[in-house]
């Protein structure tokens, strides 16, 4: 009988790693890192490090293939390449909600869907009223988005005092908001099209759908196809990040081994693995084969969509979104004061759209949906609570800044739009937090009286 492998004392490693793991498991951890990256960018852009910060944004990074050299500045790699992975993550969440989440039931989905519609229509209308016929009219898409990470982080701070139905309402609203943002990016901010490359991107997308239909579960195959689709989309003139959303729609959401079959096969494989270890040792060929088959069975018992979400989540939350914030939130405040940004209709159109248009639109359309009997308020939730959460919809940040980069071709307008989004998001977060805290206090008081 082969001797067992010696046990390794992992306590010192666990002591070092456990605090980091506890932080990563926090519901708001990604938002904390995102906030720190935003603050770092603002500080860098308004300090003696500003020249180095802006030089880093323009630093060329690339690779060579034979005689060809492909280079982009850092900010383009972040905004056009890494953000495609972010939109892939958004697309996976959207597809999951459509197949197994809140959006599967028309009746349950109607309230957040119509609320999101109001949260898109009202800010856009308010912005256009202030900028109609002006130089900034194309920026109406900037105030329509809701940053799901920041808005949920605010709710997470209240813990169990927030009804589950209210969290679900905000999550679903933000996801529908993301869908609206993607549609706007694809239809409004695509200018010059190259049909041949667009056709190639569509062809790759259909290839991914065929792989899904044939039961292909290897994520590598989809990701390689996604890279090809991203390149074709970039060449076509449509913003390349939309390749991430299309790829997400092609990732299988079904499982290929049901739980009962997994348990039966798993027990048999574990028995065979145990016999191989006893007879030949844990590093034998048979033992490693059984381990491989156990791992393969576990992969098939979880949908490829869920597996990919699990892989992407830490990278998106702790790397891509903070990098995007650090790259795009560096706004020199001195320039804003000198050029009179605060008097420009672009600036206050975005601020009013997010801070005022969002909560008014969400609340008004929710009220109309209930009044017209198209939807019902979630159980245990009153209008005061829903209205309080609607203010968190004004936290635009990530996608709002992203759309601003597409809407405004000049550096001055882009800087103005980013500053407006930053200010509006802070105001919306502060007001939303205050109103949610007040409704929580009133709810607790009513419970105690009852």
C-alpha cells in the first residue's frame, strides 16, 4: 500500500489570507475598492502627481505580430478592451435574470421594468429640455444609467433592516437600466459603420449560438470566439464592448448533469478514486483520472453561465471597475472652475437628470404601473420605501461616465460630463442614504408601537 502524502500545516498561511478573504466576501467590498480608486484618481489629477497621472493614461501599450505593431494608450485598453469584460458580466446577469430570476415572471418584472423605463425617460427628457439645439444635445444618454455596484452597496450598509423585496426591486431596476444603456450605446452612439466587419461579428455570434445548441460547455471555446467578435465589432464601428453582451447571450444557462445523477456518479467515482489511492497512491495515473472525471462532473452540474460569472466576478469587481474609475475619474477641478463648467447646460443637465429626473421618473412610473393595475408593490414595501430607494437610482457613475466618453468628442465636454456625473452620484447617494435611513427608522418605530 502506498504511503499517504504528509499533511502541511496551513495555519500560518490561513492567518495571513483569512482577513483578505473576509473582506472579499463582503457584499460591499467591490464598491469600497471602486470608491478608493475614484478618490485616488481625483487626488492624483489635482496634485503634483497630475503630469505623471495624465502621462500614464496616454502611455502606449501593445504587442507585435511579425512586422505588425498594435499599440493603444492605457485609457483605450481600459475603456474599449477591459470594459468589454465588464459588459460580458452585465450580459450574464441580464440573461440569468431573464431565464431564472425576477424577469422570468411578467407580472413580477413589470414594476421594476416600468420603473426603469421612467428612470431612463425622465432624466433624458430633462436633459434635452435644457440642451435642445445646443452643443451638448448628444449627451442625453449620460444621465440614464444606474450604477448597480454603488447603489447596492448603500442598501447593503443597512443590513437586515432593508426588506428583501426592496433589494430585488433595485437589482432588477438596475439590470433593466443596463439593458437600456446597452441599447443606447448600440443605436445612438454608433456613427460610421463598416458592414463587412459587422457581418463578420454577427457570423461569430451565430457560431456561438450554434455551440450553445450543440451543448458545448468549454468556456475557452466561447471566450476565443468572443475575442474574435470583439475585434470584428471594433473594426465595424459599433462600440467593441457590445461584443461582451452578445457573447453573454450565447453562454448556456442550463446544467448538463442533474443533481441526483451527480450524486450517484460522484459516489461511484469517489469509491474508485479511494481504491486507486489505496492500491497505487494518490499520484497514480488512475487516481488522477478519477479526480479529473469528478471535476468534469462538477463542471457539468453547474451551468457554464454560472461558472463564468463566478470566474469573472472578482476580476470585474476588484480589477476592471476600479481600473476604469482610476482611469476616468481623474478630473482637474481647477480647469472646471476656470472654464465655468457649473454654468454650462451640459453640466447641470446631467446633474439634474441624475439627482432629480431619476427618482421622479422611477417613482412616477411605479405609481402609474400600480394605479393602472399593471403591477403590484412587493410584499411588505410601502411607497415611502420605494421612493427612498429611487434616489439611489441617481448614482450613475460607471456606465454614465462610459456613455459620456462616447457622447462628447471634445476633451472639455468630456471633463465637464465626468465632473457632473461624479457630483450627481455623490448627491444621489447622500440623499438616498438619508431617506432610506429615515424610512428604516419609521419602520422600526411602527413595529415597536404595533
